[in-house]
């Protein structure tokens, strides 16, 4: 009984993160109308970094980094934050928020293939079927919405960048698992967001210098707070905790719920219409998640 409770708790936490991430696409897309993409990334990572280090300070959870870990951790942080975030923020600026949410549903596929390829976490047959089902569900959602979600030429570059971002985050997730045997989730999050914040601020300096801060609305700043405090700060902690508790493939498969919830939020909040094919795709995706999580 004691072994089941923590897993149920992490399931709920991962589902909450999925909801945060699903809403985050819309929040970011709206904020980018007023804030440049690199500036937005720099601001939200600075906020997330501050929050995480405050938590570490309050808990007294200080740590040291062995010399042989420094270069690999910086490299991993640059790959999983600078590279991923650049691809993500530019991609979502060029494409629709719905496209970005759906395409990032392929992350578990990259995680599963990479884990298997590098012999870090072997896929069982049932787990492979579950991941495949989830990916098929995402494809059905992409192709089943008519003109609501399109890969037309005006969004094609953005879609390609988001696909690349999904691949990068999948690799990052796999290699993060190794370091979570040395650092707690919050310690590892502190290292990663620190590398991300420093590199993203440097990248954003030219754009920030030309930004007219007085013209940015409170709503756009609210988007920075939501995306930094919740979608990065809180979500990174839970994500890394999930990697530590249930493994990279099972944790990342929850990412497939993001496009499903993204479409659901579109129906509830924006009054968008889902086709029956998309509802079927959502069911297939959930079935894949349940199968992968169970086995």
C-alpha cells in the first residue's frame, strides 16, 4: 500500500502540470503580441530561476557540484533550455498555439526511442504499444480538424521548429534521468534554470534594449508570471520529480495529454469546435497514456 500512494500522488501532480502547459501555449501566444520572443523567454526564466533558488534557500537544500559534472551539466542545460526554448518560442511565434501543443505531443516518442537506443530505459512491448497509440492519437488530432489546425505554408517553418523542439526536449529528458541520481529534483531544476536564464538573457539583450517597456500591458506581464512561475518554475520541479519516481518514458507520455487538453480548452474557452475524428484521437491518446503508465 505504501508503494502505491506516492505513484498516485505523482500522477495527480503530472496531470496538473499538463493542464498548466496546455494553457501555456495560449498565454504565450497572446503575450508575444506585445513582448519579443527572446525577451519573453529571458523574463520568464529569470522569474522561474528566482523562485526555485528561493525554495532551495528556504529549505536549506544546498549542494556542491563535482568538477567532472560541471561541463556536462552546463552542456545539458544549454541543450535543454537555450536550444529547446529558442526553437519553442520562435516556433510558436510563427505557428498556431494549437499546432505547437499538438506537435509537442511527439516528445514521448523521442524519449522512448532515445532511451532504448542509448540503453538507458528499455521499452517493453506493451509500453511501446502504448507510446505508439498515443502518437497515433496525436496524428489523428492533427489531421482530423479540417482547417482549424493546418500545416499550410504560412506556418510550416514554425511547425518544423516545434518538431525540432520536441526532439531536443526528448533527448534532454533522457539524459536528465542520470543526474537525478546525484541531485534532488529541486537541486537539478536550480542548475538547469540557472543555465537557461543566463544564456537566454544574453541571447535577449539586443531585443531587450530596443523594447518599449511602457507599452507592454499588465496582461502581457501576467503571461510572463504565469509562464515563468507555473509553466517553468513549478512544472520543472514536478517534471524532474516524475523522472526520478516513475522514469523518463512514463513521465514524458503525459505530454500527450497537452494537445488533448489544448483542444478541450479551445472548446470551453474559445468556443472552438472539435470534430468527431478529433474526439476519437483524444481517446486513442488517453488510451496510450494509460497503457504506458500501467506497464
